[in-house]
């Protein structure tokens, strides 16, 4: 199924639960709106895995919104506890990794680009 189930002049609709999950440094992500030409952002429904890797982006800002579960975000040298209803904005160059059994909604601004996922050599 396409990222956007329905596109028309001025809007797009996606059913995230029907999107094929893609492996990512965080776990499994269902990514929507990456196929929208000149779209300002993408939306990812992500299941955090136990093997989530610390990474960063040079251009992207991400907003994590916790839907389910509890855990924490490692942000540079800080640990930020997470629970449903919390949102965290992660700016470019911030090393980050989610830890715990979490289901999060991530807004990537601008549109997500897999070439903008970076890892430190030790990570």
C-alpha cells in the first residue's frame, strides 16, 4: 500500500496501521507522507525495539509523542523519562535513542531522508 492512501489537491490521507513497517535505528517504523511532493514533514508510527541505536540527524528536527508504554530518551548525556501523553522535540545534531517498551508517533521536519541518519563510530 502506498504511503498516502488518498491524495488530492491540497491534502493527503494515510492509514498508518496499514503501512508496511520498515526497520530503522529505533525499531520498526510505519512512515507516512514521504511521497508527498514538497511536503513539509513526515509522520512515523514507531515501535521502539530493545536494540534501538543512538543516532542523530544533521538536518531533521524530530518530535516524539508517546502513545503507549514507559521508558526514557537518551538525549546527548541526559535521560528524559517518558510516559503516554509526553512530547519531546529533538533538534539537529542531538544524539538520541529511545529505551523501553514504547509506541511513539514521530514527526520529522522537513520530510524524512534516510541519508540523514548518522552514527558515531562507537555507536
